[in-house]
C-alpha cells in the first residue's frame, strides 16, 4: 500500500468532489447512513451502472467511500473523515479573511 502525502490527499479529495455526480453519490450515501449496493446507488442516477462505478472508484481513492464485496454485490458506505483535510486547508484562508475584515473594521472605526 502506497502512503499518500498531505498534498496528494487534498488533490484527490478536490478531484473527487469537483464533479456534481460524485458529490451527489457521496450525499446519497451520507443520508442513507447504511451501506448501499452499487445497484441501489445506480437506480438513483440517470447514468449507467458502469458510470456510477467509475465515480465510486474516484471517491474510494479519495477515501470518501469504503466498499465491501459480499457475494456478487459490492456495498458502499460514506466516510466523511477525509473532509477534515479540506476543512484544515481552508482554515488558513478563513483566518486570513477574518484578520483582513478585523483590520478593515479597526481602520473604519478610526475615521
């Protein structure tokens, strides 16, 4: 198993959530809060099962979905934990803008 560095993880996460269909698949699995089969997931979308499988693969690579094989069927569950990487990445920019707004507020109060 190849260990990913932080930049690779964030890149994979952004790639995974960049597509609206992948975001919706993830959202469906989050709302279900139980494992769903590929067939069940495919029924919710107007794309082929193969198309859904390709989206699931990218979500898996980003760690957002875990898949388990049971007999002939694969079952998927959502794993929101990797989204913390994006939250942490964005925190730097939140602080930046908070500081800028605070400085602007202080400047305007001096006028």
